[in-house]
C-alpha cells in the first residue's frame, strides 16, 4: 500500500467515532470529503427484486467491507447494495452530497433511513428515460442534511445488468463539493470545447486542402473527443436517449476508429510505403485486423462470453503491437531523413500513449480513479492534438510553398514555350510573306505583262481575264502585307496600329478611335507586341466581314503588370452561346492561352465587346 492510501486510511480512522466502530462515519467540524470505500460495506445477490426492507433486515455479517472487496466488480447479473452509517458529531446542522462517480450505471437508487423514516430518490440510470436523470451533473448525486448528533443509514442500490461496474463513491461537505465540482466542470467544459474547436478547424482545413492526411486526422480528432465525452459521461446527459454507452461498446468503438485513423496518419506522414515498404505492410495489416474486429463490437450481444473475452485479448494485443510498430517506424524514419518534425510527431504520439494508458488503466480498474487519472488523459490528448496540428500545419505549409514553386516553374516553362511558339509564328509569317512577295507576286506581274503583249487587240473576254489577274495579284499583295509582321526596328507598336487603322479607314467606311493614354509599350517584349497587333488585326477583320459596324473603339491599357486590349463596335452583334467561333476568334483564344491570359466576349444587338488581357 502506498503512502497516499495510508494517509486516506488514517484520515478515515480519525474522522470515525470509536463508539460506532468502522461502520459509522463520524462528521467533525473540519470534515471535507471521504472515500466511501473506507466506511462502507457491500452485499450482492442474484435477486433483482430485492427491496430496501429485505436488505435492511439483513445481518451485519452478510455485508463485506469495501476495503476488502474493492469497488470494481466483474460482469455478472448480480445487483449490489452498499451500506454506510453516518453521524453528525458537530453542533450545527450540516449539508452533504453523496456522489457516485460513474454515470454509466444502468440502474441506481439512493435510500436513507433517518429517525426510523425511510426515504428514497427516484430510480436513475442510463437505461431509463431522461426524466430519470440528473441533467445538472454528470454523476449520481444525492443531497443529505443532518442535524446535530443525528445519525443516518445510507443504502445505495446499483445494477449494471451483466456488465462490469466501478462503484466510485464519495461523501462531501456540500460547499466543498460545489467548489471542486465547479473546477471539474470548468476543466471538462474547456476540454470539450477546445477539442470540438480543433475538430472543426481540422475539418475545414481538410475540406479546403483535400489532403488525405488531414481527412484521417479529422477522424482521429473526432474519435478521441467522442471517446472522452463518452468516458466522462457527458453522453449520459445530453446525447443518447437510453443507451448512452452503447451498452458498453462506444469506448471500444471509438478506440477502434481512432486506431485505424492513427495507423493511416502514420503511413501517410512517414511515407512508409516509399521509405519502408515492409513496415508499411505491417501497419496496413494492423488496420485490416482492427477493421475485421469492428463488426464483432457491434454484434457483441449476440456472441458468447468466451468469444468476447478472446476478442478483447486479441484487441489489446493488436493495440500494443501497433503502438510498438509506430514508435519503431518513427525512429527509423528520423534516422533516415533527419527531419526534426518526425521527432515532434513522436512527442505527440508519446502524449497520446500516456493519455491512452491512463484511460485504459482506469477503465480496466488497474489504476484507481483520482485527480491525475481523471485529468491526465484529457491533458495528454490535448497536447497530442496540439502537437500534431503544429506538425501537420508545417507540412501543409511546405507542400503549399512547393506547389507554388512548381506552379511558378510551370508558368515560366509555359511562358518560355509560348514565346518560342509565337517567335516561330512570327518568323514563319515573315518567311511566307517574303516568298509571296518575292516569288508569286513577281510571277503574277510577269504573267500580266505576257498577257498584255499576247492580246494586242483585246476582246471583252480577254479584258476580263486580265482584270481577274489584276485582282488576284492585288489580293496576294494585300495578304502579303497582312501576314507580314511589323518591323520593330523601324516602328513602335502604336505606330503599327495607327498605320493599320489608317489603311482600313481609307478602304472602308469604318470609323476607328484609338485610346492609348494609359499604355506603356516598354513593359512588353517583342512577342507580346506581335500578339497584340495580330489580335487587333483579327478583331478588325471580323468586324469588317460580319459585324456591319460603323464605329469601333480600341483601348490599350497597362496597369502594373496587366496588359489589356479592349475592342468595342456598334455592329449587329451575335449570340455567343450559339454562334460557332471562327478561325479568327479561335486564334485569339489560342494566343491568350499561350500567354497565360484571358479572352472574354460580350455581345448583343447593340454591338460586341472583346477583351484580350495577360500579365507581363
């Protein structure tokens, strides 16, 4: 027995009155709290119908001291009756609280016998409707008032209906209980609120980033939070209608869920599939094993007890095994990668193991319920979640920066390819224009001269042939000038556009206004200048052929790194959803794609508007 138990025992002896023996708890003026295990006896029987009258009539020897039996009882169909005698030795009327600190008891009822009068609480428990539950507190509480020198017998009836049960009971001074209860409610309220905030935050980030790691981390956070909520009994009050502990399964179910998600997190974060394929297969095997055990948890009521016992033993071995594998995998990954973040992952896992060990030790009655066991698990899991959030957020940041870098490199590569393609197009246009001008145009001129010499006295038909030859020669010359890129060595982009507008206005009835007040040509390279010029050519050509417009407004604008060409006419317009784009508009769209820019079209019966823009 350790020193804490000695202190509790001595205190129990001090506050007990020798006239009544160990069966009676004597209350002195400095009384604050006592563990009922030190001053109570227990009787259990198979008869669920045992009444308070029958139990009260039992002889004292029938009851066994809780100091000998303990407060943890195995699964059985027996019901338990706990008996305590209390006397107020003070000169004042005192108010107390009797507390049963386990909200997951199926049926529980308090009985008191004072001055030969028997009183009872309502029958409470998690198998009963909400109006039988103490909603204000997650534990079973019973207020008791004792006058000076008054003695009371207390009986507690508890029924766990075939499940293991812990009867953690304590007797408190009312004011002292309210103070401590406020502290406990504050802690668990903070824990629950903080946990749900973490779950919500991780869920939103997971939805935004769509990373598998964060999806599993969200499941992990939710499962841990629900496990704690179920463990401390909050579900008993607010969540489940009749079976708040899923007949004893919810804790194991949540344990299975966050075990599966933890294994998935480990495999993804440590990249075991790439770095350590064999370890990855071991972790995957653990995941599959837990998934195979999961249906048995749901159907446990249909399984024989020996199967359940085997399943629990196998489950404990699987948990112990994967904990060891995760530690080994993390250490090996750190040795290979030398990444400090892997050590932080191990630190978070270390806090998780502490919280898990405290939780399981208390649940399996290996460790007594006290301040550290109650709050230690919650603190351990909070630290685990915080550390993992920091580790994963740093990884997300690194991935985000890497994606930005890759995107920039892709854009630069795309821009380089676009510039090369545009330069090639310009060069090809120049070559084709030269060949047309120096080859076909000259041949057409020679052919025209030969026809003039051949037909000295021209008939009407011969005149038509020569006229057609002149038209073809003129079309070739116009086409040669159209595809020939302007010479950047002799003129600016604005000069080339003004020349183009001048020629069109002389040959058509189209009135064209050019605005370049906020345009800085210095920002553009040669390819971008040629792209703007060719785009304007295509738009003017479309307007002349199809628009039936009389006025056109051309606006060139540069702001910071954004270049915009806006073209607007007052033609008949077209339906952009039904009219198929021609070669000209498709060429403009392709040009915008090459420059990583945009090409937008708006049109109605009053005219059309085109905007071609890109960043330099």
